[in-house]
């Protein structure tokens, strides 16, 4: 088991680059037994009572763009759609703070 820190802003990229890719860091030819050797997680799905306020349907697959908007930019997961402004799908609270690289201090 490994641990990975997920942070607001770019933390979602771990999910799209590692977990969604079945934790495979190399590309290889898939053979007939690949199905049984698969690792990783199934695609995420939208669940919960808060979906009503987000105009999302329970059970829909979470797309990479929706993750980028919600976790990476703090925006409504459908704020890239053409009628988003009319529906009020924009920022969800304050923007995530950005920090410069820091050094460890004792």
C-alpha cells in the first residue's frame, strides 16, 4: 500500500494519472489475460444528496474535466457548459489559495 497526498488545486491529477490508469506507469500490450490482471479502481460515480444542488444525476460517471473543475479550480463541475452562466454554475466559494515552495524550518 502507498499513500499519496491529495491537495486542492492539482491533487486530482493523481486520480486521473494513476488510479484511473489502473496504477500502471508503463504502457504494455494487453494480452488475453489482461482482464484478470487489471489493477486500480472503476471510474468514479456521482452519489449523495448534494447532487440536487449541483444538477448532477446519481450514478453518472465523473469525468476528468468535472474533477478538474471541482477539485482543481473550485468551480461547479459543469461550469464549462455553454449555459453555465445562465444556470449560475460558476465558482463554489473562494478560490483555492496558492502557495510558493517552502523550506522546512526547525
